[in-house]
C-alpha cells in the first residue's frame, strides 16, 4: 500500500527544518510545570541509522545534517557565532550518538521523547506495517510504560479522539509523506476539526514546496485558515537550491531542472511567542550551510492574534 520509508530521507534538509522547529517548541513548552501531550500523527520508525543501507543509498543526510555539522565546526574553529536554536537542535541530535561521528539520527518521536518530563505524554500514530513494528519495538526498549503510546492507525482520523489533551497543553505534529494526493486536503480537514476541539493547542505541519498545485495551495490554505480562525501562526520555508548538474538557470526557469524536493515549509499554529525570532536567527545560518549554488533561500512569516 504505502511505499514511503522515512529511513531514506532521515537527516535531510526537510528534517533539519522540521526537527529544529520541533526542538524550539518543546523546549519552550517544557518551561511550565504543567504536563503536556505531544501527538505525532505520522511518526515514522522513530530513530534511524545514518551509516547503513537505506540512508547510504539516498545519501540525503550528506546534504542535510552533515553539512550543518560541518558548518558549525567551521564556525567554531573561526570563532564565529552559531545561532542558539541550531546549537540546541544539534545537541539533541548528538545526544543519541557516542563520540564525534554521527551514526544515528533521531526522528520526531525520538526528539519528542527526549524532551518529555515525567508529567508529559507522547502519542505516536504510524500505519506502515514495517515502520510501525520498528517503532513499537524501539519504544518498548525505552521502557517508559504508558508515557509513550504507539497507535497503528490513521493519524488523521485518530487525532480527534485525543483532543483536547487532558491538561489543555499540547502539541500536534502533522508530518505526512504526501504520498497520497488526498493528504493535502486531509491536513486541512484534520486541522479544522482539531482546532474546533482544541483551539488553544499548538499545531506544527510540515509540507513540501514542490511544483505541484496541491502543495502550493496547501501553504496558502494553512495561512488563510490561521488568519480566518484568528490563531497566531508562524510559517517558515527553507529552500536549499539546486546544484549546477541538476539544471542550468534556463532549465530552472522552465521548471525542467530536477525532480528531487529542494524546499519545504513548517506552518505552526499557536506557536511559542519566541519561535519566529528563533527561526529568523537560525535560518540564514542553516541556508548558508546547506545551500547549493542556484536559487537557495529562506522565509519566516508570522501573524499574531
Ligand atoms: C514523513 S514520514 C514521518 C517522519 C517523522 N515524523 C519524523 O519526523 O521523523 C511520514 C510517515 O507517515 C506514515 N503514514 C502515512 N500515512 C499515514 C496516516 N494516515 N496515518 C499515520 N501514519 C501515516 C508513513 O508510513 C511514514 O512513516
């Protein structure tokens, strides 16, 4: 049924943007004592090896997390400043690795579980038969009992039964693979309903920026929904550009340059008030670190209510 496996993409530029944003939100939420619930509607396998088959075959992390690490090392060596959020994110990634080499990359469930306090909960939806089994096994090894629950069902549908969260504090991460064209509409429908049930919850949606009408309109619809419902929002996009071998400027202009995804975005509803500034500080550094020569860039837009 589903062929997408996140193991091929772990640590790529999209993960860098998504997981940096996740770290920023959870570290902020952890500042208040009251417990919170994190719901990850599309969890993946949990944690990934960067030095084995799937990841090596695609090598996407080479142009993602590994470039960022190299840039941070270079900045440190040259006594240049590294944005706080970049440091916090890399500290999380490093915490799953011993020594200097990066062999393991944490997916969203792993970043979330590391930032939970005893009073917090994590709910993980995953439908892929292999990845949900892997996730189940890896979560069991954490021995965290009822604090972390793996649900082998459709996250778009299952989310409603968990809202509002018991303490009225919560983050919902919606990170589909968009393998199904219907995922674009499902994101909006699911959010509309979730926001009715739990208007004060925080919601973080990842989306691809690709030449597909549904993708373009999703970014626009997310912004319009937040504005219509008068919820504060932050929308950040990171475009890592193209290499010369992927396309000449003429090919880029004609939209014939490449098929790989080169840009993605995060739309966050009810974000921490600190998030937009943190991303505005971090993304120039990240873009510089990850960019290929043609057409890279970043944006952070926000609205406050
Ligand atoms: C982009 S990956 C998730 C990556 C993960 N959130 C991370 O950041 O590490 C999307 C995952 O959603 C799963 N999936 C697809 N449709 C789903 C659905 N309706 N409900 C739950 N999981 C789904 C896929 O099998 C895949 O593992």
